[in-house]
C-alpha cells in the first residue's frame, strides 16, 4: 500500500516533467505556488488535504492549450491516478474538481465540493498581486500583445463587433478579469488574501497611469 505522501511525491515528479517547458503560463512554479496555497486554505477551511493537494498539482494538466481536447486531458489525469493506485472514489473527486475549475467558457460544471472551492481559490489567487502582475505581462508578451495602448478599450467595454476583431493589452487584462476576482473567491481565507492583493494591484495601476502621463 503506497502512502499518501509517496503518491503526492510521485505526482509532483510527473507534473514537473509534463510542464517544465510549458510556455503558456502554466509552468511548474505556478503549480507549486497553487499547491502550497491550496494546502493552506484547505487547513483553514477543514477541507480534505490530500484531495486538494492532488487536484492542485494536476489542475493544469488537462488544460486545452496542452491537449487535443478536454476529454483527452481528463483521460491523461485518470490514467495517471490509476497508475499510482488512487482509489476510484478519490479519482472521481479529483477529476470533478479539475473539470469544474479548469475549463473556460460555457458548459462549466458547478463547483460541487469544498475541495473544488479551495483549489479554485488557490488558482485565482495566483493571478493576483505582484506575481499575478508578472504573469499577466509574461502572458501578454507571449501572445504578442502590448503592455498598454490608450486607443484599445478594455474588452468589457467593447461592442461585440469590436470584441471579435479587437486586440487586448496586458493592462486591459486587469479590467477584464483580475480586478473582478476578489469578489469571486469562495472561501473566507482566500477572500482576505485577495483583498490585500487587489489593493496592491490598484496601487500598481495608479502609479502606472501616473507615469504614463509624465
Ligand atoms: P490559470 O488557469 O492557471 O489561472 P490562465 O491560462 O487563465 O491560467 O492564465 C495564465 C495567466 O495569464 C494568469 O495569470 C492570467 O491572469 C494571465 N492571462 C490570461 N489571459 C490573459 C490575457 N489575455 N492577457 C494577459 N494575461 C492573461
Ligand atoms: Ni492554474
């Protein structure tokens, strides 16, 4: 019988190998930060620590950017969990968490467990604060987007037509997504951290625009 600790260690190794060269913002260190944060939140919220840790480690393995389809990504994770002999109910829980948090757009299943809320909060917190700002500029750079362009409106204030044809910028990503996240946290512990990171981002934007005018 392989211990939980051993299963976590093997999974870290597996995820590290899968993501070490990933250019899409899902590098290993994002996973490491989200996993540590998920553990902290899980303890505060009395969630199942093992399930949270495993789901956090694997949460980006099924990402559409890394797989031909969502189903294929989910299959990959299921195969891995079977390989390390995780029992069926735990596999189902972990898969339910990952499919409810990681897919963008329509058809997202509702968060059904406390553990899903914990992992989603941990993932969202990594998009905020100083590290969230760094990730935003890195992501925008990798897509060829500008840092900022006063002529480009945030997508949320574009018409449908403009949205379809329009570009975005790194700064606009704050308005499109990052500044909204603090009100979308599930757990009280994450809400507190999100509030601090939110204030830091607002201060960052204040200075950014002050310098832009100079
Ligand atoms: P995750 O699911 O791990 O949060 P995403 O793929 O949604 O990852 O995003 C990766 C990182 O890139 C996040 O920090 C996110 O805020 C940022 N990001 C996503 N879309 C954009 C965008 N259009 N412009 C700038 N940054 C973005
Ligand atoms: Ni993530």
